[in-house]
């Protein structure tokens, strides 16, 4: 088994390394001290294909594989772990969930916005009373015609106060226990969706961590 990067993978790694050293590393301390999420940086990352790494080009992504994705995260994380965390959360926890499991309609409408950096994606599992135990989810989702109405709250969410949409876990069939839980793609401009408390963390402070409230 060959663990060496091929020529194209090396070129991608070196491009990201150069970008991270010039655009991220010099600002890492200031962003950390101010708890500043550098939205403008993520616009640039989207233009470079780093916010839709494994998303096909047809959806505005880079169409790369997981070897390239790991190399990208390593180089960004070496410059600032906070930015590496945010890039990973956006790619894996939001965009990729939508790409793997979302309907074709949702994919066509929203993945290009996420993959290009027009939108920042979030992920909501952890709850104040349930922790990160998906089986203990208390947020509910009730069908209302062609819509689902979600009620509950999420905490320790990456990008809850700076993002534009999230994949959220909610209970749809309480009597089914852990089998009655589903994931929903929720744009933050929907009525009743609002950010809550922003966490004052000991580290990774440039990566936004906040709560989210869902009320009908």
C-alpha cells in the first residue's frame, strides 16, 4: 500500500499551506483574543474550493477525495486549530450530510451556497438536557401540512450565531424511541430560529460555539 501523496495531492497541499501561512497564521492570535469568526476568510476559502471539498463540481464543490480533504484540514489546522475546526464542521457535519442524505431538491438549492462559501453551515445535536446523546434528543419535529415544525434548543453548536443553515436532529416519533429521530436541514432565516448564548471558551475561540433556539 502506497501512502505517498501523488503529484496533484502534493500541489493541493502546498497551495493550502501557502494560503494558511499567509492569510490565517498571522491573524490567529488576534482572532482568538477577540473571539472573532473571520467571515471574510471563509469567502476566500469557498472560492478556493475548501468549503465543498468532496462535493461534486456540478454542485459548486471541488470534487476531491478524502485524502485531499485530510491534507487540507491538516494545513489549515496547523495555522489555526479554530479555523480547521470550522472548516471541518462546515464540510462534514452540514454540507456532507445534505449531500449524502438530502433530497435532490434540497441539494440543488442549498449545496452550491454551502460549497462556495456563500452560506456557512452548522450542525445541531447536543442539547442542554441530553448532551451529545442522540437517543436522548428532546427537540421535537411535528408535521404540519407540507412543513415540519421544530421546537426545542441546541447547545454547543458550531456556527450557531454566524451560520446560515444547519442540519438539526429532532424527535419525530416519540413512541419509537431512538428509532423515531430524524435529521432536518434548517435555514436560519425560517421563523422561530434564533441564536442564543455564545460560549466563552478556553480555546478554539475563533470558531463560533453558541446555542440555538427553535420555537414555532
